[in-house]
């Protein structure tokens, strides 16, 4: 898994329509068996990707990332239903989420 493009995409809300917080990254790490410090997102995400590659658990990381994206997707769908006047904006977010999902699956 060449992760730099994926890392950049995951950290950019304008690309992915999903803010991957420090907490999210630490929780994914915990699920995968690594204790990550609460530091700058880019640093701990890089550390997580190194750990994943070293331990050959890319599929597990992909599954955790997809779970996170799917949870966000459900929230956006609910917002779209509740706020019909903002539907076109939220639809753009959903398209970006689908793009990041495809990118994650590609790297998997």
C-alpha cells in the first residue's frame, strides 16, 4: 500500500468530505493494536500506516476506515432528509465520500 496519496486525501476535508480527527485515528490504531499519542493528525496517521504495513494488516485498516466513512455517510443521508433545502450541498459531500471510499478500496 503506497499510502502518501491516501494519507493526504484522508486529511483533507475538501477532498474527502470527512474530517478524520486525531481521536478517530487514535481509535483506529487502538482497534488495530497500536497505542498512538494525541499529536498532529498527519504524524499519527503516518505512524499508523507504517505500523499497518510492518504488521501486514492493511485489510484491517481498510475495513476500519470504511466503517468510519460509512458512519459519516449515514449522518449525511440523515441531514439530507432533514434539511431538504440544503440537499444539493449535502449531495456534494456524499459524492466526495464515495470518491474517498473508492480510493480506500483501491489501496486495499
